[in-house]
C-alpha cells in the first residue's frame, strides 16, 4: 500500500515541478509616459499626478543625474546647446540670456551640461549619430564637442553605406542608463524637442528590458564602426545581437503602476527588417499585429502619413499600413482615428491620402496645427506635433518613426509595445486630449 501511495504522490510532485518550470518568469519594473508640450500651448497632462513627472526634459534630467556607470545614446543628431545654427538671435529689446529662457534653449543646455557632468564623474558615454550629422544650414556639433573633450565616444552611422547605396538615416531616439533604464520615443536630442516641439515617449526602469535595449544599441554601435553590418560568414547576425524578447515571447512584467499581481507583456521592435537580428520583431509586423487584434478602436498620431515612399529617387506606392487600417474599419467595424500634423514643412501631397482614408466608413482623420509662441522670435523647424504612436483598445506602440515606406524599408527606428491596461489608458488619454483640442481640425 505504501508503494502504491508513493507513486501518485511522486507523480503529482513531478507535475508540480514541471508546471513551475514551464511558467514564464514574471519580473517587475516601472514606466512613465512622457511628453514635450511646446511653450505657450495649452495641453495639460490628461490625468491626475505631477505634471513634471510626465515631462520629457525632467525625466531625461533624472535619468542622467542618476547614471553611475554608462550612458548609451542613439540619435538622429544632437543639438541640445543653443550655440548651433538653430540659435535664434535675440530681438533688440532682449538679451541672449533672456531669449534663451523665453524660447526654452536653457532646458536643452541643462541636459547637455548634465551629460558633461556625468562624464566628468566617470560615466562612460557612447553616442551613435546618423551620418552626416552636420549640414551647412543646421550643424550638429554637440556630440563632437563631447568627443573632442574626451567626454564621450562617438560613432557616425552611415545608412547609405550600410544599405549598400540606398537612402535612409538613423531616426532612432534611444537613451539607456546603466543598462537598467531607458527612454524611447519621438524626441530628438535637440533643445527644440524639449520646449518647442510636441513629443511623446516612454521611460522604462526594468533591468531585463534595458538589457534588450542594449542588444539594439550594441548592433548600432558595431555597425557604425565601419558602416558595415556585422554579419558572420553565413551572412547572419551573430547570436550576441539576438533579441531577448519579441512579440511571440515577450517579457512578462508586473509594472509598479498597475494593479498588484497584474501581469503585462512588453517587447521592443526595430526597423528595417534587415536590421532585425534573430528574435527581433520588425516594426511593421508589430503594427499589423496591433491593428489585426483591435476589437473596438485604433488611434494613431504621426507627423507624416504617406502610403508611399517619400525620399527615394523613384517614388512607389506602399499601402501596407493603409490597407491594415481600412481592413480593420471595413471587416471588423473598428473605429479608426488618425491625427496627422500640419506645419511649415508639410508636403501638401499628404492630403490626398488623408482625404482618401477619411472617406471610409469608421475612419476619421484630423490634422493638428500648433501656433507660434506669442511674444517670441520664431524658431526654425518647430511648432509641430512630432509624436509617433499607435494605441488600440488592447495595446500601445510608442515609436520613433513617421509613417511612410522609407521609415520601414531604409531608415533605422525602434518601438516599444505593451498590452498593459494602464499604459494603454494613459496613451489613449493623451490622444483623446489632442483629438478634442482646438489645435486638431477636421478635414475640409
């Protein structure tokens, strides 16, 4: 009898151990949705809490001040200082210092000085910039200044060479601190992105996900060394660049801001598809996944929306995202809203595509236009909704890419995707606030 009892008990024990081992590990972490609201624009954070907690510059400052070992940055360019070409000469009745405060230059300068201070206290700073990072009309000298002073290691990523003669840039905006926390979003390393341009991003404090962000950074860093993809003899990426999490096997996490015990999934994506090592989800696939699984709503905020190429020598039609929105609206009666941007540099050709979408049942399109700052000198390349994100009734995607073919085929970008209820609610609240604001206009 004893032997007969031991067998089922042992079997139950083995089953318990097997189930325990099979259960995916759930880690903890925190996130903060952050945004930049241009000076003079009346858009308050849409939910309760400290307004500055969700401010891009404030969160960047906190991350950099807390760095003890490393600061790794991937950026399109770096113009945090006000001494480059984007500096606005002060009007006769104001000093340079007064103008810097008025237009917000000082905010970017403060971030730049925090990077210097971090490097001086021993933090290893590495920066990957798109090449060329400097043009006659808009020099980006901040990173080079850091390198010249021995405060940062800087590499330029030549996308034309990497793509074997194709077009494209590095449009990623990724800041990683101590391999434990990071920012990803629409804000460039530019003072204007902190005080004169509307942006949205996310700050994540999770060592597990930050390690995956480092997988992306190291690929940028190594590729930029000689502008050549670091492929092995089989023309594959070595395993050291493999993604740690993806859409099929995301990181299971309990965010501190969510209900106790509530598990969410999160992962990072990349573009183009040929810049995705093993396990890395391609940006476009993530967008299709979110739209394909939407049951009630799809809300999109992007600066540019074109179902075509924009920067290629020969333009071509590219309806991959356009079709996905139409299919969701037509096949599943999902309510789709697209918020595009209108500013001094809007290509009027975009409107034909916006009108075409707006004509579809269950799809509505608006454009957001931000006025100049009152009583201040105009600043070039500002006063625009530069946000890039997608939120459905179940998931949120915060990205660095505009929506045209180029940003998925020849331009480097990155995104964060999560199904966390709190994150979805916050991003949706930001969208709804903008959509209902006086700055968003219906197509006429």
